[in-house]
């Protein structure tokens, strides 16, 4: 599994009895852990760049949400929704004895970060929101709806990488084939039939695509719950989900919040881009 920092595979139990998985990279016990929450179709492997940069100095906990990676798939697809994911994370915090943490949330993981703040802001020692905010642009939602739950599979990693390039070339215009291969290994896995497929339960698409899912929820109060702690908003310059205008308002609404825009990258940045490590390190330096 690469030459990255060592981690332990750990598990916790959701309120409805699923066995859920996280990677636990060790770090200093006198600092709050970094809790990494992935996007809709992604998993714990997405945060390898963060662990590479900070594990050892910081404990890094990288989560597989229900229905992803090595976590159990839900019996009822209706439980693939943000409030259930938050309840799952609350169970992890309780079972792992974590009272404070720095959240790093990509896309859906950033929505969960805001909801966790709304439910108890004192637990958050800081937050990084990766290409997500209180306002989701319809173009980005539409694009995600087009691909989520499409159960394609591939005979080789090269086929998988080429398919990702075909569908996502506009998101990472500067990626070469080695970058696409690395991404394929993060987002896919070899199935029991020997074919390579996306590493999530295709049923996560059902609640996401339901008509009621587009009902507008006002996330600004949840975002404002992050006030008083270090906040970093990262935006891909080509993002179709988070607008530059929303980022400007986010920086105004939470005093001291900082933003970083990454040129020539869409939704979401991989967190390996130039400047990201330094921006996260700068946020961590402010954590009490």
C-alpha cells in the first residue's frame, strides 16, 4: 500500500449497528487529532496526502463513511444522508474518547463539519473546508448527480485511469496518466470478480437523487458556528460547486477565516496541490 506513514485499521459501531472503518495514523497525544471526512463517493484513502504531511506530529483519523471503503454497507439506503453520517461520527467520537478535534472536510465531509459545529462548536479546535460552503452551485450538484451510482467496472487499472480522465479531465486539466492512476487507486478497488470498480455502495445515489434532496437547507448558521476558531476555506479555481462569491462571504461571516484558491483545479482539490500543506500548517499553528 505505498510508502506512506503507518496507520492502524480501526472500527467503530454506528447507532444502527454497522461496523464502520477508519485509518488511525499516530501523532502527539497533547494535540487534538485531525478528523478527515471525505466527499460523497470517496473514502479514507483520499487523505493520504494529509497524513503524509502531518502524521507523527498530529494524529490523523481518516474515515470511511457508511457504504464506502471498508465500512459496512447500510441495509436501508435511506440512511445514506448527512444527519445519519453526523450521528455515525458522533458515535466514533464517543467510542474513541475524542473530545476535541480539527476537522478536515472535503465536499460532503465539509457539510458534516459544519453540522458537527452546529451540534457542539466547542469540540472543534479548527476546520478546513475543502471546496464546500453553505451554498452549493446547481451546476456542481447536477454534475455529481450524473455520475454517482453509475456502477461501471474495468478490467485493468489503466482502463480505470483512462475512464477517470475522460469523465474528470476538466477538473484536473494538468493531470498526467500517473496522476489518474493514483486517483483510480484511491477511488476504486478490485472486486470479488477481479474487476476494478468504484469503492462505494451504488445505493448512496438513491437519497442524493431523490426530489426532496434538493430542498434548500440554510447552512449559514452551521457555518457561523465555526466562529472563534481557525477556519480555512480551500476552493478549486475551476470548481462548479463552490463559487468565488460564496468564499468571499464565508471569509466575511467568520472573522479570521482564511481562504486559498487553487488555480486550474476543479471540484474537489486533492489536497496535494502547491500551497495546501503550508495553508493547513498555518491553520494548525493557531490551534490551541
